[in-house]
C-alpha cells in the first residue's frame, strides 16, 4: 500500500558506509518515514495487523534502531511482532503483488547480488529456501564499488560503472576470473586482477584511465557478469528449475539484466527481474516477508534482538 525509503547520501563523501552515521540517520528518519508510509497508505496505526522488521544480518547500530522501534510499536498497538531475515526478504520481493505482470511460481532459482552478499538460492516456498552457493570472500557489489573507487568514481560505484559500460567495449581488457568447481563465488582475485592490470597500463600511459574509462568499465562489468551467469546456468541445468530470478542492489545492473533475458529467450527459461524500487533495500520486501510469516502465526517475544550476523 506504500513503500517509503529514506536515502542516505551522507555516505557518499566517505566513499562507503560509515556505521555510526548510518545508525544516526536511521534514528532521525524512522519516525518521519513511518508517518509518511501510513499517510500514503491512507490507514491509521490502529488498522495495522502486525509489525515486521529486519533483525539481521546488517549493521548492528542500524538494526537496533529498527528493532527497538518495531518492538515499541507492536507493544503499544498490541499486535504481533515479526522478525524478518534481510536476505529472505530480497528473495521474497518477487512475491509482491505488483512485482511482475505474471506472478512468479515455486520453485524458482534466485541469484541475490548486493554489496554484502552474493548467493544462489533454490526457493521451494516462502519459508523453504536452500543456498546452493555463495561468495567465499567479497560480494559482487563490493567488487563493483572497489573498482569504481580505483577509477575515481563516486560511491556507490556500481551504478556509475554500469552507465559508463553502455558506451564502452567489453572486449577491451581481460581480467582473471575465479573458477570454483561448485556453485560458490569468489571476487577478491578479480579485484586484484583489475588493480594490477590498470597499474601495468598506467606505467606506459599515465592517462590510461581517462583515455579509456568507458572501455575499462565495460570490460570489468562483462567479466563479473560472465562469472555470475556461469554459475546460474550450471545451477539451472542441475536442478531443472525453469523460473530464474535476481534480487538485491546489483539486480538493477543493466548488463546483468540483459544477459539473463538473452539466455532466457534462447533456453526457454522464465526470467524474473525485480522492479527497480524492489532491488535495493526497501520496506516492501520486509513487508511481504513478514506477511507470509504472519499467515503462519508468527509472533516473536519482546526479548527478540537484532543480530549483525544471522544464519540463512
């Protein structure tokens, strides 16, 4: 009924998220955001059936703000309190009513790609999910952002690399790609390969980055997408699941979306791309994940706490 988000541009000046600033921004924004969400939905607090909130994983300070507010509100209204796993919510964003013209059906494979996570998940139901593979080091979103920082691009760097890639040659440079035997991912080596390749070129031409920025971005993005697509294709072939979705902040990447759509069309695979408002962290995905738990009768005690790390 409403999906209100307060952006945190404060981190741009520091080239990354500063936990203390993030939690303070949460504190400042949570009441105005909830007030606006209720007004946009045109309902009163007394009409709410439950309160769902993110209890992890994530930055503990920020999680504590949301957890404390959710517990207070649920207690005051005497309604159920429903803790939501952050990554479950990204996966279940595809169940939001207006997410797709044709609703997604179970089972589906979901590639969750963000600044903190890269996971390949087999989704059997709203509460039954199995991790087929995940990153053993850096997430793909971090690989984008670190490369952008090396190139002197603003934070978050992923969207900038994506936009510049559209004007570049994806075959301009080659980078070492991880080649793990299973469905797990590794991106730390690719970041190192990217740095060393640029350092080598800049010895011969100090203005190499400025001269070839679009081509560098296109080549690096293509290399990262190649790794992601290889794992998705292997998992689809192994499981035989015909519905494939992506989730998380990097699911907004135009190159990844295009690669998936092309593969889907060629292989008779149904591809589900989330609307952009449901890619980055948002309220609607927490709402839909909480809704399915509400149907199961979940009502967490007030002793429920936030957790920076929490088992999937």
